[in-house]
C-alpha cells in the first residue's frame, strides 16, 4: 500500500490484531466473547443516550420553528417521551 493514510490504516489493523491476540492469551475464548458483548452493550447504551440528547435538540428546534418562538422542553420531559432510547 502506498500513501500515509493507507499505511496508517494497515498499522492500526496490525495493532488491533496484536491487542486481540494479547487478550486471547489472558482470557479464555468464552470469557473474551462475554466481555466484548458487555462492552458492546455499554456502547449501545451510550449511543442511545446521545441519541436522546440529540433528539432533545431537534425537538426544541422544531418547536421553535413551528411556534415562532423558543420553547425549551426540559431534558427529563423529552427522555420520558422517548423511552425507546433506554
């Protein structure tokens, strides 16, 4: 591969593989799978929380456009209306 970006991508991939092999030597395959699943679940919770916060921003912006004035909904109200995020 040529170019700085391509070489950096290749190095990043090698480092990821190296770190996964290190983890495989520390944990058994089943333990590693369960820990990675937990990590994925935690990332999903963080993603959904960020999604709820962004939804708050867009709901406020939409209300502002509709009503011609700024009406700010408290974050708790938006989160209660958007329970699907949790």
